[in-house]
C-alpha cells in the first residue's frame, strides 16, 4: 500500500505534471567547474572509504561495549573515531559542493555495508587494527592527492593540477591523519607495556584511563 | 570448619547446577582445586535477563533497528548534499536533511549501546522481518523539493512504526517476549521525538502543497524560495 502510494506520488509529480511541483532546472555558466574527472572519481571513492571506516569503528565500539568485554573506555574511543570518520566524509562532500560537483549521481556515492570485522581478541589488537586502518586511509588520501595533482585521464592541454584541493587534502586531511596515527601508536605502545606482565590489570587500568578516571 | 565449608560449597554447587545462575557457576568452579574457571568462562555471568536474546525477536529487531537508522542516516546525508549543490541551492532543505542525518546517526550509536547494555551483541547484517526488499532498491536521492519532503515523511514514519512494532513485541501482551525495559526505552528515547518529527514534516508538505496549488501555481518559484529561507531559519 505504502509503495503504491509512493509510486503514485512519484508518477504525479515527476511525469504528468512535471512543472506543477518544481521549478524547471536553469542553466548558469559552467566554466567555473574545473575539477577533472580522475580527481573527482578519486574523491568520490575516498568519501566511500571514510564511510566504511566509520562503520568499522562502530563495530569496534559495539564489540568493546559487550558485557563480557566490558571496556567502556575503548568503546568510547572507537565511537568517537566513528563520528570523526563520518565528519571526514561530510567535509569531502562539502568541498565537492563548493567546487560545483555532486549535481548528479548522488545515490551511488555512499553504500552502507556491514563491517568486515566484528571481534577483537584484546584492546591491544583493536588499537593496532585501528592504526592499520588509519594507515590505509592515509595512503588512500595520498593517492587522491596524486590523482588530483596530475590527472592522467585529463585531456591534453587541460590544466590537470588541482592546486586548491591538493592543498586542502595535504593541510587538513593529512595533518589530521598523522596526528591520529601518532595518537593511536602512542596508546598501543603504552598499553602493550602495561600488558607485559599484568595483562588483565593492564587493560582494565588503561580502559579507565581512556574514560578519564584515575584509579 | 574447613570441612563444613567445603561440604556447603559442594552442596551449593550441586543444588545450583540446574538453576543456571552466575552464583552457581562461580561456586561450582571456585570450589574446585584445578583451574576449571579458565575453561568454563562462567556462562551464566552475563547481563542477559528476562527474555532478551533468549526468546522472541526483540533483540534481533533492535539490531535491525540500529541498521535501519544507520542506513537512513547516510541516505539523509546524501539528500543534504544534493540540496547543497549549486544547481538546487536550497540551503534550508539541506539543513533539514543534515539534522535528520545527525539525529538518526546519534540514535544508531544509542541503539548499539543499549543492545550491549542488555547483554546482546550487535549484528550489522541483521534485517527486520518487517522490511520489504523492494522498498530500498529503487529509491533515488535526487528528488524535487516536495518529493524529498514526502520521502522524508515516509521514512520517518517507517522508523516510528518500527518502534511501535518492537514495543508491541516487548509489552506484556506478549508473554514470550515481555520486556518492560525495552518498552520504556523506546518510549522515552524514540517514540516521543518521532511524533514531533513526523508532525513537522507533515506540516511542511502541507504548506508547500498550498504554495503549489494556489494562485494557479504562479507562486511556485517564489514559494519554494521563501520556504527554503524559512527552513534555514527554523530547522
């Protein structure tokens, strides 16, 4: 019934009375839209990667929230990381909109898929897994930079260097990646040392430290 | 003294085996000299009580509910993006969809936390039995103003009605799955806000329809512009 009424609605609005419900699209000059195709495709792919990372972090948060795992500090850390990844996707979308992109093919931009991994044997393993994931994201951003600095698919004679986007990715995104990686690496190191001889206690104390509790 | 204590703990252990309680797990394993605790893992020492995760579908429907929120959240994000491109340029609509996206995103994390609070685990592949497969497929993000509001209204109703469904499973009318904690959680964190959101969206479509219908449709382009300005100020 619902589907029927939606279909009816779509039919009414988009087919028979196209001009009744919306203003016809207008054309304004397009010369200002200068992102090359290879660069645009790379950024689109990067947006999907950030979304996938956000979902993978959700799974980590879910894992450490379980009663038998009981590491709320880790869970918090990963839920926050998940929000950050979503923010990154939003920032990239925002950027493309500024450059006149994303006027079509929106639907295929983001695919929500279940995360690849669901369990981790310890907090240590999860931190190292997160670090690995961030390293991959960083690598992917570097690839976007390469593609936007010199787009091989650009027509001969076309200026294929997207200076501004390259600067934005280098200054904002890579900066954040390197800081994030350093933070994760530091945490993984400290935890590993604490786990050396007193693994159960070490992880417990580290978890409370993540929560901001001094015990 | 020691003998009595051992005898008591043995008795306790024996009597409690069938009870399946955390205490019986603990006293059974702790009374043994060997390290049986390492292997047993105390299966009854968990957060699960009532019927949650044991009987019925409340736990699995909550997983599906979290997934529904996650999916909708990123869909709304795309709608927000669409209305922020230079050709549509409707910042108010974009703001409206950004808010929907943010809200459903926060609820996703909320739900995951609550599932684990009750001793469950999160399954990101879970789908609700209420879900129709066709509905998800042929949806496009690139809709006109009124269409997009209609779609938002429909999807918000779907989310609200799903809460009703899970609530129904969790209420005492259903002895097998009765779970007042989940019922009140849904009431407090979801159902009240959902009525608000749905009413607002319905109001928006009603206003927009007036602009389209009246004055022989001559108000359309300015009406859409003004309505977008209004959304920018009020969302």
